[in-house]
């Protein structure tokens, strides 16, 4: 070993022995206490801790974890897990919905939430009610006192909540029926929920009395939102056969077009063929009393 740069020091006694090598005199055997509970560090240990070995990374109180991980449908914790998302993540997903650069399902990172879709839908409902009320007010100016129509609020809630809740369920069921294993109900809800974000600015500017301008705003909102849906749904829809994916794509576009038309007609119908105000808002037609009677009769029919 001196050639390797090491020096060896050996202790040799007077008799020339290399120290004490008789180990049998000092060799003792002790009873194992591996199966006895240890109270070291002021606590009791069980399982792997009793043997003195560190527990594996996956070990733990499996009974406590299994009992705490159970969530039942009638408990708040069952629904709270779908709202467990921070504000920065919601804002990032909203930005990705307005300015899509990547697949939105990749933005979700396998953790879809219902917090963003719920509050986006609620905001759209309130703004649709506000915008529809302003549109009615502008259409009835100079025709007597204005009365709020709270049917607009219930109608907006039924339309937006119903569309955002029911259509993804139907789409998920169709995808599973036709053999798409990648379909996920929560991702469908999140996708449709965040696609409603575009209707917030549309509803804010579509109360104008200029009908063609309202149609343009609603058309732009429809185009952006349906492009967002198709871009992110196509990889999932393509998992089915070619004919089925085409039919599903057409249904997605048709149902979304129905939503856009319903928003325009029900809430921003100033000057549209189906617009109507409270009773007495329609001016009498030329011809005196007969025209007025005819106008009353037409209002009763339509």
C-alpha cells in the first residue's frame, strides 16, 4: 500500500502478536427486541417503527387516510374538492380561454375546476340581466314609466346554467357511448364553463339600439367561443370513428349557435322581429279606433 501513497500502522505487542485476536471470550449474544414496542423519543411506535427501520415513503396510517379520503355525495367535502383552486390558476385559465395559444386541456394540467365556470356563468347571468334591462329601457323611452322585468334574470340563469351544465353531460355520455376513453366529465364542464367568458364583454356592449351592431357583437362572441370549443374538443372527438366525430362536431356548433341566437333575441331584442315591450308600448296604427282595436287584437294573438 506504500506504493499507493498510504502508510500502515500496526500495533504489535512484546510477544509479536497482532493485538488481541481471541474474540470468543468477549463474544456475547443478546435477545432480540425487534418485536417489542419502542418508547424511544417519548412516543410509541408500531409497524416499521418498532423494528428500528425507517418506514417506506408510501407507508402511513392507511386506515386514517382511507377514512379521511372518503367523500360522500351529500357532504360538502365532496363538492369542495372541485373548487380547490387558487386565484392565480383561475386567472391563468381565463387568459388562456380569451387568448388560446395552447390546448386548454393542457392548461388544466389534469386538475379541472368548477370554481371558474361557476363564477363566470354567474357573472354572465347578471350582465345579461343588466344589458337586457338597459336594452328594454332604451326601446321604451318616452312610452311611460319603465318597469324592471325580473323574468330576464330567471331566463338568463336558466339559459346559461342549463347550457353549461347539461350540454357537457350529454357530450360526455355520447363520447363514452361511442368508445372515447379519454372523455372526462369535469374537463367538459370546465371547457364549456370557461368558454362562457367571451359573453361577458359581448353582453356589456350589446345593449345598443342599433340592431345590426348587436348582431355583429353576438356573432363575434359566437365565433370566438365556438372556435375555442372546437379547438379543444377535436382531439377528444377524434377518438371516435370519423363519421361520429363529424356528427358530434356539427351538434356542438349547432347548439352553440342556438345559445348565441337565444342571447341576442331574449336579451338584446331592440328592433328585432320578436321584440316586444310591456302592454301599451306599441303605438296605435293609422286609422283611428279601428287601428287601435286591431293593434290590441294583434297583441293578444302574438
